[in-house]
């Protein structure tokens, strides 16, 4: 980690550039208002800030600013308000629409970026059997321990200009789109009469509109044209998705350097590394957090980041039992505290501060430098709690949040492989304002740099209409509602919002907190939690009763800053 720009522990606002008002300029105006002034020291802007297509920003075409949402003047204005910037770098993949991948599609073997992405067959050459589909099926023992994000092999078949289909590694989203055919298309490509071409175009287009794969379209009496139709569709197909980059390519490392330089020029102090654990790939290994390849990758990226005075925050979900967070911290990185959201929910449901106190001591005693949160754009992580609390309590938390309107995200369609629960944190707490305020107070007094999701701040409720409108896979939209300027103005009048801002303003301005401050975790009865911070004689104390949801925040003089 670079020593040129040490990171402080002041609270951090977290939002998309269009989350509050529609453009980043509207958020600049908001944080400059007296209502929010002094509440935050940092701002984490999610990657729809950039030129992106899918996954609300995490499918990056390039790191130019999205002209629909933001300008450099907006970023400069944020920094002029005293807010540090945290931005994203998606390490594992680039969009199909990136100039690099489009060059591969246009030029095939002649592309300068031919090996910028991971050619599946070259990767597995000599380690499996070629299939009729044109891709290598790896030997079973080489993939039995591999973790894939979706069913089947992570492949996108890409049509080269010479007519060959080449499989590329595609861990995350993909979609193949086939353009509609018209009579002239068919007559130019096939030896076919006008009447037959008209009927064939109608049959094919209706089937494509219904989502039928081309090879399954019933052609009836026009079956003799199948091969020509399939070839025509394949030659004109378009792709959407996120293609894995080949970290063995020097061009990828040039791209990494260019990206970090760009983010630093935008003013980023912290760069979150998204999906980095999937980037190192080795036959027979997990395909996730491979050791030592992952740590070698991080070391290389950190050497680049140090050139630009940027602090890295690797993002990874893993169970407490695996102790991955400790390994990341031991390597000198900031690390996410993905355990706190579930621990706070569990504590409030059980009315016990015991596990929170134990966790606070653990973070303190091990010297972990964490970024903490309650909710976020991705959901409430609960898998991470494995090894920290009993499995039956994790299951109970999932059932509670789902009963309150949340959605379970599963992997490969299996609920047992849950990853996170999608809900607003306010709804996960039963939409109880006293619980929300106590949760925020605990969040702000736990060790680390607090990151505050904008919908948590504004006591957002589960947005089931957004989930329905998003269709299949739209579960995350439950906690991504865009607020208009009128919405923000109305919610700023709500007590639960104003009280959170009071707590945030104290946390942001009190000198008692920090990575170098002293934390005392009192030994209290099970239903209570007492956390005391001190630095250079300045004190901040939280005393909470989880049974009644009552708490007080006091300073070193005994003055009550806040009480519920």
C-alpha cells in the first residue's frame, strides 16, 4: 500500500451517479446542502460513472466518464467539498463492446488483441477432448474443484471472420443476439425463391422473438434451408457480456496501468478491485482465489497503483472460516468487513451484543483495517458468517429477511448455495426506525471506515415493482431505487434520516475515531453493547441496550450527543 496518501476512517457515502436526482451534479448539490454538510469524508461512486453497458456499471466498455451522468467538473466539485473519492476497477473482465474485444470480432487471428482475452481451447490444449461444438471438454479431474458462476462451462463462442467459432472464457454474463432476417437477406445468401424466402423469414423471426435457439427452430417444409439459415444467423450474431481478460498478456498489464492512471486522474484515493479473485486461472485449481497466483496478481496491481498514490481495496466474499480477510490484511491491503451486516441483524434479532463485542475485539486485536457497511448495491452478505456464528442462525437470518420481503440469490439455482440476500437494510430490520438508528450507531462505532449506502441513509424500503420490471435476474433492483430530487427533499424531513445524519456528523468530525485510535470494548451483560473510542484525549462512547433498542452516544465530557 502506498504511504503517499494514507486513508482516514471518516464515513463514506455510497451511490450510483444517478441515484439521487439523476446526475452526479445533483448529488454534488445535495452533499453541499446544510442537511448533509459535515456528514461524510468520502464518496464511493459506483462504476456506471464510466462508459458501461450491463450490470449497472460492472460491465465496463472503457473508463471514460459516462456523459449521461457525470463530468470531470463534478468530480472536481466533490473533492472541493472535502470528500475523497473511491472508484471501481473491474479486474477480471471487460465488456464485449470494448474496443479490444470488438477488434477480435472484426479481425480474428489478425487482431492485436487475439490473446488479450482467454481463448478457452488454447488454455485447455492437451488437457481434454475436442467436442463437436468446437470447444475442449477438460478432463473431469481438472475441473471437479473449479468454481463456476453459472451452470455449464463458462464459454462464449465467438465467430471469427474466417467463419470459425472460437470459444472464449466468460465467467459472468453473456447474451447472444440474432438479427431478424428479411426476404432480401435470404435471397442474397441462399438459392431460394421469393415466396419461400418470405415464409422462411416469417418462421425464423417469430421463433427468434419467442426466444427459440436457432438450431431448434422448426422449419417444416423449408427444412432443406436449415444449414444456410444457421450460417446466415451465425455470421450476423451480436454479443453482450463480460469477457475474462488474460493476465498473461502484456497488453492486459498495459491496460491495468492505463486504468489506474485514469482513475487517479479522476481523483480516486481508494480503488476497489472488483472480481479480482476470478482473474488468475490454472488447470485443476479452484478458479477462485487461486494460491499463489491471486496474490501475485494483487502484488503486480499494487506496484502499478503505488505509482499513482492509490490505495487498493480488494473485494471478495469468503466465509470467516477461510480467513481470507485476514490474509488480505496481512498483505497490507484494506479489507471489507462483510461480516458486520449479518452480525448486526443477528444481534438485533437475538437482542444480544455478545458476538458484536467479540468481533470488535477481533478486528482491533488483529489490526485489521476494514471498510464496513450495512447495506450495499449487491445485497446483504450472509454466507460470509460461516464459521463466525452457527449455521442454523445464518439460516434463520435468511428466513427472517425473506419473510420481510427479501430475495435469496442462489448459485446454479440451488438455494443451499446462497450468496447474499437482496433487501434494503431498513426492510430487513422490519422497517423499524429504532432498529435502523441503533444499527447505524453500532455501524459507526465498530472499527473501520463506515460506508453508507444511500438507500440505508434514506430508510429505503424493498422495491418489489423494480424487481418485477427488471425481469429474470432482477432481484438486486430491490435495493437500487433511484430517488428524485423531490424524494430526497421529502425524506430529509423524516426523523430516521435526520437522526442518522446527526450520528454521521458526529462520527465524521470527532477526533476520537480513526485507524490509529484506541477502542475499548466493555464486558457487559448479553443484551448490552458498550464501545469507547479515544485518541489524544478525545473520547466517544456508545452504550446500547439491544433489548429495548435504546442507546446513548456521549463525548468525553459526558455530554450526550444523541439518545434514543
